[in-house]
C-alpha cells in the first residue's frame, strides 16, 4: 500500500527521563551496535564473523528551557558520583499503523554542557548517552 500518511512523523515523539516527561525534546536516537570478532577457517578465503556482544548508545537533543541535566549531573560528577537513568521513548503518529516505544535501562550520560549559548540563536542541548539494557515495549505491526 502506497500511503504517505502511514510514514511515521517524528513530531509525535516523546521522551520520559526517570518517569518525567521532557516535552522539549527535538530529536532522540537509540541504537544497538553489535560487536563481532573475525573468524577464519582453513581453505576459505572468507572472513566470518562471530558475535561477541553489543553496546547501546544514542543521543537526545532538546530545547534549553531548564537546567535538568546540570541539576542531575554537575554537583554529583564533581563528587565522583555518576548517575544512571531510565529513558522511555515513543513515537505514536495517529496516521501511522501503530506506535513504537522502547525503555532504556542503566543509561549513562557520556558528556553534558555546563553552559552553552550563541547570539541570536535559540538554546538547545545535545547529550550523548549509553545504555546496557533495553526492552521494546511497542512495535508497529
């Protein structure tokens, strides 16, 4: 079926951080990278791959309205405490065939801004993150 209305529109995406809705999120990406080790067999010129694990990583960009990340991280990191979070993200376009929703567990932030601004530019912030567990809660059929 060729219906462009069924293509997911990211405008309907939402993110919750530790059960708090962050309505100011502009973009969100979470992905799994699979690690492989090369395996060679006698008599074969091919290099085969053996999976040895995976890593979860992503990024989130949001409009700068609050000091959410700084409140959660700045003082703690200085004291040697590295907070962990739970992210739940979903995209539920009413024209699409359904919604996707994923929970990310054991989320760690790779970096955060203490302060950032640019003249005549609306404030935004991007935080790269990693995670060690996930669950697909909803999938589009």
